[in-house]
């Protein structure tokens, strides 16, 4: 039986792989943020403007980490959806809004919940599916 032994120059491997991993990660992160801004549901535009690339971190020499985050306070509710819940007046005695052409007042209303619209996850999937470097 024949055996083969490989000696890996770990420092040399890390030195050559580090810039390649960093560039590839930056490129995929930038593309994901751009695609997420295209995919995001738009009402006022605030949610789309809150999408940012997270900084790269290197937990180990051959492991790069980072991501894309929507920083609007309601981003998770849009992305994940929400369960039915009660909305109560907090800063006034009643909620006020127009309904069937008239201004109405309620102390609380029942929100039916909303379906999630995973714009970040879908953006990442689209970018990874289109990139030939990712298998």
C-alpha cells in the first residue's frame, strides 16, 4: 500500500487565501445589499434606506464572517411577519384614523397580523444562485 504525506505551509496558505476570501465576501455582501434594496417592500423608502452591509470579521484566519442588516425598527416585522395582536393607544386617549371616509377614534384595534416578506433572505438566495463561484 502506498501512502502520501502532504505538508501544508499554513502561514503561506493563509497569506494567499486571506485577500481572496475578503474580496469574495465583500463582493457577495455588496451584491446582497443591492439586491435587498431592490426586493424590499416600499411604502416610504425608510426600510430600504436602512439596509447596510455589516463589517467583515475574521473569527479565524480562513473564516470570514459578515452580513447585511436592515436597521429600521420595524424591519423584523416586515421580514418575518407578525402574529395577530392588539394595538392600543399609548400617547393619547384614542387611536385616530380615517376609515370609510370618516375620521374614527378607538382605544384599541385588533391587528390581523401580516405575512412575512423575507427580502434579505431572498436577496441572499438570488445572489448566491447567480454566482458561479458558489456551489
